[in-house]
């Protein structure tokens, strides 16, 4: 890409950002159409303009410069302008069939949507199944269509166990899986751990991977436990099954340590309980992957989001300490909890009980 093309792409990205930030769908559409009319490569418009703006939307939400409503509106507009581009630019399929789907429970559909459009531009026949695709329905579709591969998208780390089951089910149906999305790690470590047949860091790399040739058909007789022998200690299973009881116990302990919590409204109580459940769920998935960094990174991210909203993350350290006490008979969990590096010394104010949004949701993904 030339310097001039890079400059033009940046200019259109800035115009699109202003439009989506203002909730102006008509202007956003005009920007994308103008970018195409200027001769820019449609794939670059998808990945360097639209996807670039979507990443900025996520960054602005994390920094508390966009509300949840603004973030949702911006994401919806970006999704619709992708449709506009797809209608304007059509490529006749000349390559194999690829199924693109999100992990069940994964509502960040735009990354998969962008990949689908890129693959269409490259000449693939694409079945885009969208967000939250249950594995049985996906497998039924695979038996009916016999694609060359499944491109599986995931942004939420807490859905990794579900992703693992989906990967295994697709492979049992004889279809290889290319994994992508931030849930699988910035370096693809969780894609490899869960036995995916390939990993790509972004849509362009995924399209290149598939264009190089269809992945080999997967081996038969593969079971999830083959990838993760550490699950034999049952810590993940036990903690997942008792998550609600753990949340209740930790909440009770927090009320004793932080008496201000006893003045919370019903809504504040519910949000605090939701945040505690997210902590337990991230601990569980860290145990599933046997990676304490997954848990400590989540706590660090949560603290950053709280701080950007003027909320001292005072409940994180006592919550982790109380959870550790509840799980004292679980060696791996205890070690993971001990590895956390959160610090909080400020008193908890009544409205500072939790994130206003899902802490497990790293903003809109692209």
C-alpha cells in the first residue's frame, strides 16, 4: 500500500468515525460509498476503514468517552455499512465453501461478518451463520453442506470451553476449524491449546490462510480431554457448578468488610453480584486453560475500566481474598488467585460497587 493510499484510508476512517460517533447512519453510508468510488480496494475499506473505526469505538468505550448506548449505535451503523459495501461490490464465487460462525454465547458478530465479506471478495462461497451458533446446529449445517472449513470467531474468553466443544464437534464431522478473535489469545495460544486446525490474528490473515489451500481433514477419535489433561483434577468443573454459591458467599463476606454495601439499592446489589460472577467465571476459564494470566489480565482490565469511570476498584482485592478462602481446598485455583496483582486502598463509595456494564465484555470487537 502506498503512502498516498494510506493517507486516503486514514481520511475516510476519520470521517466514518465522526459519523458513527454522532449516530449518523446516512453520512456513514455516504463515507463508505465515497471511499469505494474513489478507487480504494473494497477489502481495505472493510478492514482499514470500517474495522479500524470499530476498534476505536471499543477503545473509546473502555476510556469512558462513549456510553453503552453510543457504542451499540456505532456498532449497529458499522454493521449496516458493511451490508451497503457488500451490495455495491459483488464477486462471483470461484473457490471452496467456508462456514463462518461465532461461538455459542458470543454476541460480538461484527468480526465474523467482516471476515465473511473479505472471503466473498476473495472468491469463496461463504455461509455466514452469525452470532451465538449452538454447536449441534452448526454440525447439522456441516453435514448438509460439507464445507472445506469452519472459521470460528470468539471474543469472550469465558466462552473458551464452549469453543473447545465446538471445535471438537466440527472435527468429528470431518471439517477443520480455523479459529480467530481475541478470545483465542493475541498469539493464538488458546486456539492451539483447544486443538483448532489453524489460527489467524485478523480477517486478512484468515483469508490468506484459507486462500493458500483448504486445511487437511482432522483426525478422528479426538476428545477434548486429550488437549487438557489437567482437567482431571475437576477444579474447573466444581467451580463452574458452584459459581452462584461462591458469589453469594463472597458477597456476604464483602458486606462484612465493606459495611457501605449494606446500603446498596437492589440494582446496585444485582450489579455487584454480576461483577463477582464475572470474576468467578474468569477464574474458571483460567483453570480450564491452565493459564493464570488469563485471570490476572481480566482483573487488571476490570481495574482499568473502573478507574476510567472514576470508580476506585476497592472491591477487587477483598473479593479475591474471600474467594481464595472459599477455595482453599483447590490447589490450582488458590495459586491462580494468589497470582493476582490488584491493589485497592480507597474506600468503596455507595455508587462504586461495580462496572456499569459487563466487565467480561472488552467493548465491541473487530
